[in-house]
């Protein structure tokens, strides 16, 4: 008999082992798919109003468990307690939002000759969801909620490093009355469980959030079965600051646009582009803002940035800041146990530098000047990514022109807010395929059936 594959879950702020989780193998994955396939036959036939009530009960169960979920995320992912509470609330809100969907999955009646023609939005079947370690709780909810609302069954594979909140969401779903097999949480390794989602013929859709490299492999694997995939991948987003902007506000908020969650965010504005005439003033305003970021114990209410997820990831982030790097200034970080890295600003940098072109996924930001709108767009778009970004200007016409010109799926003007559960989220170029959240997400979990009914005698 094969020994179980056990994984030690570590608190990144203390380096202490929290618990040990058994990871699923191929046999356990196939068994989970079989359970999901059997449950699908029943779940898809649950009356829309009843499915909606179950999802509302699920949201209420999450709401009653917010403090526990937040505490799990602080311990498991090193998120600050303020962020973790928001993430638990976001998971609740997303489930509540899609609880309205079962009764609103409208088809159409299309005028035709000789009869009537109607369409139906039907579920796909079993959906495999592969969740990353950077935002394990909300990203799980972003996929499972619309998928369940549309009548699919779901298997969530959390990242090996951060399985605890997903496991708890699975427990809460059962407590709320979601039937066995409809939502399963299956911790496991990507090359085992995730790959089986891709190859198993009964998994009809794969949702993946993670690196562009792995996303390409999943996309290629799904092509063998013409299996749809939603991919939310890497980013190298630009924060474009024009000279006419509120420079004080732009500089004060810029650190939180890239150092939030220790920079472990696909939407991180890790390239700050500043109009040349305001460059020196902006840097002078940015320095105290960076020094003011409170880095430390994520369970402390005053902490604004916690640790990186692992020692290996810290080493990867540090590789972008070699000894000879052009460090303009740094914030602080604790000494002792924990995978800490200080907020770091690089300037001047060349446009071909690794730190400027590659996704660092850590608290490192580069700052470069630009000449005018055309130059700003050229620099912003000179990347394989296109996920997010910000534009700072008091000129409404410029804000609209630049928003239309930036090749990215989610932009903010005079703010850094990209993700709302009521609006679509997703990337251009190699930042991904498909849209999550908002009304658009349901399209990713249904297929359109057309039925013609003859009225001729």
C-alpha cells in the first residue's frame, strides 16, 4: 500500500508548521470526479429557486464564520488581518451575488419562419478549479459560486501551500445543505490533481489562476479534448501618473497598489510611469509613503504588509534586486523568523531590465519617466501581459484616451481599484482568457442550446 502524500502547512510569518494535510493522488482524483459526475445529474435538476436558497444559505454560513476564515488566512497565507477579513467578506458577497443567478439564467426567443425558436443556458458538467496561493479564499469563491449557480458541480484544488480556507469553505457548504459531491475540496499537487482535471474526459471545464507558463500548459492540454478553460494569469501592470494629477494622492497610494499582500498580486502596479516634468517631485513624495508602510505581524490590526509565502519565493523575489541594483529607497521589514522582504523602489531602471519586464510577484516596484501620452502608452503596452493598471490625471479627455489605449482588461482612473464582484475581471494578451465575476462569469459556466419548434401542420 502506498504511503500517503503528506504536506506540512507552514505559517509564513513564523515558519511554524500549522498542520499536515494529506494530498490526493490520481485514484482519489478520479474518485472525486466520479462523485461530482454522479451529483451533477441531480444538482442540475434542482429547481432554480431551491438552488438559489441553498447558495444563500451557503453565503450566510460563510458570514457567520468570517472571523475563523480570516484567522485561517492570516496563519496560512500571511495576509494582514484587515485584508483577510475583506477576503472572507468578498467570498460571502460573491456567493450571495450568484445566488440570484439560478432564477435569471434566461434564454431567448428568436423570430423564425415556420415555428418558434428558443435557447436554453445549460450547465457544462463537472468543473475543475485550480486555485493559487496568493488569494486562496476569494479566488476559490469567484469560480465555485457562478459554477454552482449555473448547475455545475465543482472540484476545487487549492494550492499546496494554502489549502486551509478552501477546506473550510467546503465544510461550510455541506453545513448549509449543499448536497454531497456538488462541491468538493481536493488538496493535491498541480502535476497530479490539476493535470487530471485537464485530461479527465468527465471534467468539462478547467478554471486556473496562476502563472502564464502553467496556464499555457493547461490550455494546450485542454485543446486535446476541445475543453474550455478560463485562465487568469500573470501581470506587469502600469501605474501611469501624469504631471497634472494630484501627485500627493498618487504618491501616497502607489505603495499600496504594489505592496499590498507583499506584492503577491497579479494586478500589482509594479511599473510606475511618471511624466518627466513631475518625476523628481513624485519620487520625493513617494519616499515617505514607502517608509510609512507598516510591515510586520499580520495578526496586528495596524500591520499593512505581511511576509512572502515561502523561503523559496523570497529568494526568487530577491533575485530581482542584486547588490548592484539601482535601489532608490527601501522600507523596513522584521528580522528573525518569517519570510520577510522590505518594500523596495528601483530607479532609475532601463526598459529592458528584468525587474521592469518580468512579473516579480513581490514588494518591488520600478519607476521610469515618460514624455507624453504616446510615450506612456508605448511603455505601458510593451509587455506580454495586460491584466490591470491605473491612470492618474485631472484631464477627463486624457483619462478616456489613455484608458482606451492601454492594452489591459481592468483599469482604474485616479484610484487603484480593479476588482469588484459585480463587474467583469480578466486579462488581455498573455494575462489570460475569459472573464470572472459580474454577469459575464455565468457565460463561462453555461452552454447555449438552441431548440426549434415547428408550428406547421
